[in-house]
């Protein structure tokens, strides 16, 4: 099957105001994709749109909270009204929290699941009619390496990302005959604002020092995977190593994780 064409494609990117979402929106635009940028911070979105336009690209901003059904609908309506349809949906919006499960309030897991999973699911549901009319359409769900192997003090966040993986695998099979692809991206430690914007931080494991990759690195890997029609990527060496080690010896990884709990 030939590669997907990025040039002249039409995309919606959620969580586009910073980090991986912003980098993906820019990378898509650099390759000729028209982009709807959706996030809460309108000033950041306007700055991103200006940068995209300075590169000769097309961008539309939709400001709002991804948990709001009206905001999700506005993002999709913007793709239809401005670009005539939708080919690529990037479900990137997400939040994090860190700390022991036992002492966390119930609201923490509900917020994480609402943003990281339920909003992703409902954005996908709402986008499917447009995507099915698109050109070699694909859904890209930005997950985490913690959706492949959970870590202490990240129980609820890990659960939300495991849910994304399960949903994506099932949806890929359901949509196979319709031609809509599903790609899961599982980043590891990435240089973004994400770690400074936890909704709650009550403790953190003292992990050994290891390098981070840039958001631009993840974005380039993601767009390359979209073009190739990949099903899943892990754009982080230590993440790949962790998944492999967990597959070979889950008992050993359990022991390692317990040391940092």
C-alpha cells in the first residue's frame, strides 16, 4: 500500500498549544497539511497559527476545553468549513498527576480519565463521519510508555493510557474495512511543559537519571509513522527497552519498580 500523502491533507490537533501537540501541528504544516489547532490557551494558539502562516501553511484556531462536547464539535466544524473535510485526527490533549494512589482523592482519577480517555473517545466518535469521507484517513492517539508498563505513583495516569491502548487496538480492527487507520504513539520522557503542569503532585519516584527527547523528535517520528501507515510507535529508546524487558521478564520489572515505590 502506498504511503499516505501529508501535503494537502487536513488535520485536527488537540492539545496544540504546547509540547508534543504544538510540535506535531508545526511538523504537519511544514509538510503542507492544513491544520485546525485546538487547545485551551487562545494566546498560545494564535502565536502557533502565526508561526504556521509564516511557513506558508494554513491554520485555524479553536480555543476551549477538550472535555466540552461543544468545543470538540467546533474543532471538527472548523475543519469542514475551512478545509472541506478531515483526513487526520491527532488526539493529543492530556493531563498528568503523580503521587501515591492510597492518599489520592477520588477526583484525581476521574479528572485524568475524563481528559485522557473519555474526551479522546468522544472526539474520535464525533470525527468518524468526517474521517470516513477523507483521503486515506487516520486517527492518531498520543498515549505514553506508561500505557505499556505502569509505574509507581502514576497508577491513575497509567490506567488512563492503558485504556487508550485497549480502545485503539479494538477500534483499529473495527475500522479496518472502512480504510480508517489507527496509530498509537507512546512517548517516553520528553522535554515539554507537561511535567510542570501536573494537576497534582504529592510525591515522585527517584528514578535514575536518563535523557529526554525533544517534542520535535516525537513529532517527526509521528508524522513519519502517519505517512507509513504504522500501527504503533515508541519514539524513545529507554521506553522500547522497558517494554521489551517487561515482555521478557515481568517479574524482574516488578522488582525494579518496587524499589522506587
